[in-house]
C-alpha cells in the first residue's frame, strides 16, 4: 500500500493515510468511504444491473487493478468482496491488500501487467 499512495494515486484504490508499527502488529489508517457496501452485496441486492452500470463498475475495477500492476503491486485476491461501491456516486474502490505482494518478472507479467511468455 505504501507503493500505491505515492502520486499519481488512483481514486479506485483505497488510500493509505498513515501507518504505525508496534512490537506485534501494524496499524493502518485508511480511507473510509461513507455509505459503501461490497460489490458482492451490491450485485446480490440488485435484481438486474444495466449494461451501462456494469460497464461503469468494470471499467473502475480494471483501472484499479491496472494501477496496482503499473506500480509493481500484485493484489492476489481480486473478487467482488474486495471492492466497495459507494451507492450515491457508483464509485468503486479496491480494498484488502492482505495477500498483496510486489510484482516480479517471475510472476509471468512485466510491469505493465502484460503476459510475458518468454
């Protein structure tokens, strides 16, 4: 998350404001998007999503993941439960970097996130 908080930041990735280290744990001070719910809960609650809404949400999800890859971060746990939707604006935020790690060439991707087969 430290790598992702440097400029340019991405509005679709949860922001890390500060962090503290104690003897036994780390304390993270994160952005708290008001009136948000997980994408999983949002999609389950809605009977149907319009194509425009689905496209809008997917675009934001792709931008969030691309931002991570561009900054050398592999999230490693992408699923609907790790995105928050703010209902009033329909903005999406990628959360939960607990399984995340630095992206390396050994992952099969270069730093632009493209598949590297060689």
